[in-house]
C-alpha cells in the first residue's frame, strides 16, 4: 500500500512542478501533502530494520528525501 502511495506522491510532485513554478497558491500545499507520502512510507518500511536487519536502513533515505520539502 505504501509503495503505491509513494508512487502516486512522486507522480503528483512531477505534475505539480509547473504550477509551483508558475506561482499558483494551491500547488504548494498540495505538493507538501504529496511529499509527505514518501516520508510516512519510509518510516513504515523502516520498522523491520529495527528488529531484523543489520546495517544501514535504506528506507531511512526514502524518509529523509520525503522530509526535505518540510
């Protein structure tokens, strides 16, 4: 489910790039919402790494990229 939301959020961010560049007011809050999907999904996928996987958790990268916009 979260992979689908991350994919939809990425597509939405690509589609919102032009309205953001044009300075439309509605586009910035919508882009913030779409950028929250990767950070939420990354933290959800991060949980198995805490218990079962040794090494650097790759979903943390997804989560941090999602939080860059904030």
